[in-house]
C-alpha cells in the first residue's frame, strides 16, 4: 500500500462542523455519516432504487465545561420540542482538512437538528478526564460541495 496513498492526506482528526447561527462548536469526537438510498424489493427478488435518500444521523461529543456551546445546544434542542420552532432545522458545513489544510473536502448538511442528548457516564474511580455531552443529530441531506 506504500506509495498508493497520495501526500497531504485528510486525517480523521482534522475537521470542523460549522452550524449556521451557532457558536463554533468544539467537537472532540464525531461518528461517521452514512447516507443510504431508499430501495424497494421487486417481485422478481431484485432490488430497485426509490430515487431518494433517507435522512442521516450522527453523534458528536462536546466538552461539558464549554458552557457557551452547551447553552447554545440546549436552546437549539428546546426549539425542537413542543411547540416546535419553525426555525429548528439549520444548515451546517462539515469541513475535512488535509495535513497542510490546503486540501478540503466539504459537505453541506441540509435540515440538521439535534434529536438526542446523552449525559456522560460518571465514575468516582476515574482519574479526572473531562466530561462530554453526546448529541445525536439528524440531517435531511448531506451534499458534497
């Protein structure tokens, strides 16, 4: 495999998720985003594309002590609850950066909103690692830019 991968690769630890109308979020861990086509099983036992994709879902961890970011997330989450704000869905841009930051691969996430908040597990035997809140997001459509 040596020599097959081009120089200035995009590492998995160098990315930014920018959400319109939100402060810069310090995301320390983010799950992958998997886009899937709607399909239908045909009577002849084959499968066909339905033409559309399903909404995507992913998780992101934000340090609990980043209070401005957590307050912004709580307000956004509250806007998704009854009565649901007409502005609860936001646009976001996921930016993957190469080692030198000269090569970028970006995706626009249309119709994004938080669907779940998970508080951290707690353990008195822990050495004092910082706590993170895990947020689950849904987006209608990820578009490569």
